[in-house]
C-alpha cells in the first residue's frame, strides 16, 4: 500500500480526546513529515536580545537536523544564518555562543563575515565569485526583546501575536529583561511526549508536590475561580488588567502562528514561584506590587513562557531526533537586577529545575511504555484539554500537508 495513504488513514483514525497511536512516536516516515511540515515550519524561541548586545555577538540554536547562527550584524540588527558551509556543507560555527569578527569553517577554511558574506576561499577557480556563496539567511523576528527564528523561507505570520500579545508583554517589560540562568535538559523521548507533558497538569498533583503547593492549576475550575477573583482584585489595585487570549495553534487563522495568554492565581501566601512564596527578584515592568499570579504565554508549538511578578521562565522544547528532544529553560529577571544582591541564581532556578528533572523521568517512562506492544491509546481526563487540542493541531497540520 502507498505509504502516504497509510499515514493519511492513520491520521483520520485517531480518536479526538484520546492519546495518539504508537506510530506517531516511533515511525520514521511520520517523523520525517513532522520535520518537513511542523518542526522547520514554525517559529521557535532562540534567546533574548540582551544575550547578544554587540556587533559580532552570536549564539547557535540546534533543532533536529538544523543549526542556526544568530548574530548581531555590523549595523546592529540581528540576522540568523544556516550554520552550513557553502563549500561542502560542514557546520561552520562549533561554539554555542561567543563574540567574533568572522566565522571560519573548520573544514577547509572558508571565511564568512558576521553579515554572512563569504570573504575568503583559498585556491578556487578564477571564475569563482564569492558573492554567490553567502550563508543561507533564515527567518528571524523579535518580539519585545525575545528572539524567534524559523527554518522556513515563508514562515507563519507573527502579526496576530505581535498585536495581541503587545499589552501583556509590555506588562512585564520583556524588552528590558536579561537571562540570569539557562539550562538544557536532554530528554530521551520523542518531542511530542515532552510538549504533551508540559500541556497538562493532570500529573502535577502526583508528580510535583512543590509546584502543587503554589500553582492552582491543580484545582478544578470552581475552586480556582475563588482564588482567581482575589488575584484580579490585587491586579486592579496595581493598575493591571486581567487579559485572556486564546488563539493557540489550532485556533490561529490560516497562515498565522498560534499564540495564547492567561494569568492564573497562585495559592494564598505565594507572591511568586519561590520556595517560601516570598519575592526572589525585583518586580518586573508595570507591577507596583505582587498580585500573587503567574502568566502563561504560548507562541508557536515549541515555546512557552511563565511570567511571575518578579521573573520569567522561558520553556523551549526542541526536537532532536525521533526519540530525543531537549527542554531549554531560560530564567529572566529585570536587566538592572544584580546577582547576589537582588537575586540568587539557585533560588531563582529551584522550582523549575526540580520540576523539570521530575518531568524528564515521567516523559522517559511514558516513552518506554508507549513503545510496548501492549500500548493502546487511552482517554484524556478533563485536565488534559490543552494537550488534546495540541494533538488535534498536529494531526491537522500533517493531514493538510499530506494531501497537498
Ligand atoms: S566545508 Fe567549509 S570550507 Fe569546506
Ligand atoms: Fe510536569
């Protein structure tokens, strides 16, 4: 049977509200489709502008088979280039970050300037024109200091996200944040299992006792409404608006990257996501006081931001291979905050470091079970709605591409 029709039938046989068939986590053809139509076709967070402030400052982002160099140009703007030499394809930049005046390919020494232009290539024929061999330019955009890249020359539009997320992003003054800490968590599981786990809090009460003590997402809606009302009152007192935006993946209009925003109350006594609930960094942006809330932003299928009143945790899920993914976490604070005086790195990282270490274990256990001959899709609970919607979006994207 034709492989394409096979996958098409498999997609249409998935029951909404149930977990996916095993082959979505193990089949190389499905993974290839995801690579071509999801992984390289959506925006992914690549860091904060403050990480590469000066001309020549760069960082590298690896996603599945792709590698990008994000570099501050001579004129101060930002560029992203495919980290692939135009001679015979070696990776050009082997460092994760740094500052340079040129990139020299380690294989045969072709040299590119920081604007991606080839400036030296030894012993090439007389008709060789360096101008024809610049590094391939990637799509790059910046939202309030947050850098996003896409490995597609025609990426989804960020216009909706830019307009609708403007007010909530301004509330935290994302532009004037800095990265206080960053950590990579390698996960031996398909990228979808990693993101699916982040999408639901059905597991939080059992797996994350520290998180469950402060975050009310573990509560059912009625109980949460009461604490939520209290937080909204405090927000109003600070002159802030409670905003809800639901244009995530499947709800985004054709051609637009999906996005979402909401703020949820923490339990009484918790001002922020710290061990004892007390402040751990200077208040952000427009916050005059702690409102006892935490905001969730989603932008595209891989990037999730959690914004407390005094710090932001950016979560990026990166597919690496069919059963390897990474979670990259950035902890951001106000750019004038001083380490040791205004914040302590360990305190800042504590909650989401222990939570993510636990998630890694859960996700890998999930992967092992899903690979078994006894695995069968199971029904979602009411607390896994976001995961269910996410899966529907993936199926829709794949189905559309396969029939195109
Ligand atoms: S592959 Fe880069 S110089 Fe040959
Ligand atoms: Fe978790």
